[in-house]
C-alpha cells in the first residue's frame, strides 16, 4: 500500500455520501480497518471511528466489523453509519453573545468577564457552552455528542476572544493549530509596578500548587509543564504598567503566574496578586485582545480583535488623567 501513502484516496473508490451513511470500496490488501477509515474520513478521529466500529455501525462485506484492528484483504465494500448526535445533558440557554466572526465551521466570541467557558461543578448553567447551544441548537456536534467544541479556554474573569468549533472537522483542525503552536494570541494586562525589563521572555514551568491543589504555581519542569510567554510594555504609569503578552504555551493561569513571577502581578488578581486591589476594579485586568489563526480549509491566517471592555477602559482613562 505504499502508493496510497502518497495519495490516501488512490486505493479506494468512494461510492456514495449522505448525512448518515458513507460507502467505500477497498481495492488494496492487508490494511487495518480503522487506519483505512481514517484516510477515508479525515474529519473523524481514529478514536471516534473505533467507537463506531465497536458499536456496530461499520459493515465490511455485508457483516458487522468486529474491531478496529480487523484486517482488510481487498475487494470489500464498506458501509459506515453515522448515528445522530445524542444529548449529554447540556442545556441550551438564551444568553446574548458578542459574535466577532462566524461560518459553518466555528464561532469566534468576545467572552465577557464573569462567564465560565464550560459547565463544571458549581457552574452547570450560564456558561459559554450553554450560550452557544442556545444560539445554534442544530449544530453538528462533537464526537457524536450535542455540544460545541472548546479548544482553548479563558478564566471566568478574563474577557476576550475565544474560538468554538461547531463540528468535529473544525474541532480537530483547531486542536492541531493549537497543538502545533500556529495560533498567535495577544493579551492586554495591567500590572502593579513594572517588569524587570520593558520587553522580555518568561520561561517558567507551571504545575499544581503542592499546598493548594486548586491553584497553579511556578515549579520545576519535572513537576510541571513547559510554559513560555513574551511581553512588551505598551504604557507606563507611576505605579502600574500596561503590558502586551504573547503566550507560546497554553497552561492554566499562565499569564497571571508569569506576571507574578516577574514581580508585577496583574491588578486585582485575588489569587496571584496583592490581597487588596490597588485600583477600583471588580476583576483582574486581563483581556484576550487579538487572535491570529488559520481557519479550517484556509491557507492564510485571519486576525480577530476585541477592544477592551468598558470596565477596563475606564481604569486606563483614570490612570492617564
């Protein structure tokens, strides 16, 4: 099957496609069923296809396939049945969304501060996921489930841009973009004091705080994960500095921790900053301002921006006066 490696579809003949059924004819010999289907249906992950095989939704030569590792001998007709998405208990809610961009594959949302991204213990409603389901209840779903695909997250009190996949194809594409570090994210952070240098690069691994498991902490690489950020100064004030941050990794609380590591914690950060906020602000001053990303099926990156929300803009105006 070396010839097929150069062109994944050269050894198959796609016979019919519909919303619910895919049919293929295999012309090669000696290949795993799941591997062949991954080439035929790249919008699905191997795990998803293996699940369809296990659940009896794949037929080989008129018989239900037994397992993903089943070997094809050549000349078989294959039928893949894709069942409708099923509910996972998420509630669609009519919550207004500030949509910056939308197409058939994804939505780019300007998330407000105070909104949790995904339902969790203590936050089973009012989340971004609930809002997206309410906005588009008929979306294709992810992994056979009625849910949008969240690839990256923002803290509850961090405002700004977040991209959400509508289907499995877009979800896998976006996962690859983030995994390969092809996404450029820009944050605006107002900090107490100033960093050691006007511009710089922070390489400080992040892991769970050994004393408080709900917090993260700067740790050794052996106990945490690589975390890299770059920053530059945009404006300087007597007691504060407005920084532009570019995280190259996506660790939990990364920018908040790296600011504290530099000796200039984010203003009004109750966890990693000063106990008493230095300015009149109800949440930490961190905003996901810009997102540069290649969208599914496109070759050139697009850039999206979300201006500072009113509460953060007002703080800056007062400092400038």
